[in-house]
C-alpha cells in the first residue's frame, strides 16, 4: 500500500517524551490481523504542492522495514538493490522492524516522539490516523499531486488519509477473499457462489451429501479478525460504523448492522459453520479448510499458497473468488483492506530523498516485482490488471475485480473502536447475546471510544 506528498515546510512538530509515546503505542492496540523523483511542485495538479526540503537524488535514508516474506531472497533487499542502481547517490540503510506490531509501534513512537527514528518506515493500514494525530508522520499529500494518489486501487488512499491529508503511501496490500473447493462444485454442477444465500444453499447441499463436515469457515473470535469479517458484511449491507467525522457511531442507525451480524450468526445457527466459530481465527479456519473439512473459507491472500502446501488434503482442488454479496446484482461483495504503508518521519532532514524512495517503491516496476516474484498484491490499479501479474496465481487473478473497504481507522482511537466491534460480534456468535443487543452494545462502545481523549 503506498503514496506520497506534503506542503510540510517543517511545521513545528510537537516533541513528545518517550513515556508519552509508549502510551500512544498502548492506545493503538489493534493488530494488523487479520506495504520518478519526488518533491517537485506538479504544475498539472489540482492543488498546489510544495517542494520537499533536501536533495531528491542524493543523501542517506534509514528504512524501518518489516519482513515481507520468510523465504529467500528477501523482497526488501531485492527492491533496495534496484533502487540504489537507479539512484546511486542515495544510500539506504535498512533496519529490520519487529514482527510483532505492538512492539513495532511502541519502538517507533518512542523514537519519533523523542525526535529521532528512521526517516522512512513501514506501518500497517490502521496507523495513519493514529500517527497523524500525534504528528508522527509527514502529510505526503503536501508534496505530491492528486494524480499520484489516483494510481492506487480504490480505497487504499482513503485508508491512508486523516483529516484530508494523505499520511502514507500504500506499499503492498492484503484483502479478504473467498476460497472454495472447485472439485466439489464441479462434481455437483454448482457455480461459484455470488451471494451469501447461494453460499449457504450450496454448503447445505454438500453437507447433506457427506462431502464436507462444514460449509463455511471464517474468523469470529474475540480479536481484530472479527472486526475485519464484520466490516465486509456491514459494507455490503450499506452500513457504516461511524459518521464521516468519526464523532458518532452509525451502527444503531437503520438495519444494516443487525442484518450483517445476523447473517454471520445464521451460518452457525443453521449448522453451516462450526458451533465453535466464535473461537476461530485465521489459523483455525485455515486448518479446517486445508484438511478438507470445509467447502468454503474466508481468509487473506496467504491462504491459497497454504492450501497448496505440505500436509494439505486439497492440493489442486482450490479456487479463489471475490467475496459474495447480499444482492447478486451488486456482486462482488466487499473485501476489507489489510497490508502495509510507507510513512516519512517528520524529523527527517531530507524529505525529498525520502519521497524519491517511496515513489520508487510504489512505481510500476517495483510493484510488478512484488507481485510476480513474491506473490504480494500490488497497490497500483494498472499493475493489478496486467496479464503477467494476473497469470501468476489465482489470488492475483481476482484482486483487480474486488471492491475494497477500509476498517473504521480514520480515528486515533481506532483500537478502542475495533475492540467494541469484535468483542460484541464474537459474543453474538457465541450465543452470549442476541444480534440486536450485540449491535447496541457495540454502538455504545464505539461512541465511548470516539469521545476518548486518547493520551
């Protein structure tokens, strides 16, 4: 997930103490779950942009980079070599960030809050508002024209925006997808389901024939994953978590939220999903699908390769599609956005070089490398639609067809907002409260979170 820009002429940045920064990290508790030369004033831009301070083709960058894959070669090092070949006078020192996002945030906020830290850093898609509110990131939209941000897949820039400013550039993305047993659908002469009701009826048919124990598995445990799953149903039903200004919950307005949660709950009540669905996380649902126990799975892009790996009973039998919808006419449904963005530290003394680096990492060439060599989902619409990318694997073949939805992370208090959602979604799925009561409680919790003063 990636971008860049800002009219940030070293505005006075409030320097926070390490203890305050750690407090911010604690407040940002939600997990990822379930990443040309810049800096010139674009004459053709619809808004004026400033020239970034520093030298766009010379200097040193410190890149705080999270691992992208566990295999070799390391995608980060591959991209760095390509960058330094193109810009030989910009040296990049890569620092490998912690794999645990909570530790990652705590370290970054302590460093930046103390006036130091890396010049460019990776962060999850839920960070922009949290970091922007505390002036821990340069508003990139002050340096780059709107035309630059329009190159990204719809929804990615929205998720990186806080109070009208784009705080980060989408580097690579993940999203919710539907995995299905193509062998069973073919045997039963069934189409890939385009609606949730169709998925339910096909599940029951395959269960009745004894082909699978469960029809559909997803994530509804008491954690961030339940927020992600719920958001997909909520968006499809036409609902929202908050108003546009993030000052008030919209969950209790209309019937969309209850419809979304009732649909999720119906899968369990109808025996399509496990009774223990309220304890299912990514790994749990993946294990059920990989073992051949379930016909359909909602999960992230990694799931395809996992389903084709060692020990899987469904090798060669898995298909990938966008998520279903409530109305076939509106297909496909919504897929929640995950992944990583690139941010610039406001303490950097060479923002021009930082932007050059970010622009390269989000260029068609770099994005194509991420997709074709490492099977990561590129953030550029144009790259997603190229034949070489789409032919790489079934996941990349469908991502250009999905509709993306962001989590309600446009508030610095997102961690508390998400907690109000996933705790009540999971409670309803566990049968501890009705769907109406769960939505009512979630709405109250979201309002409480939005009114919090944070630090």
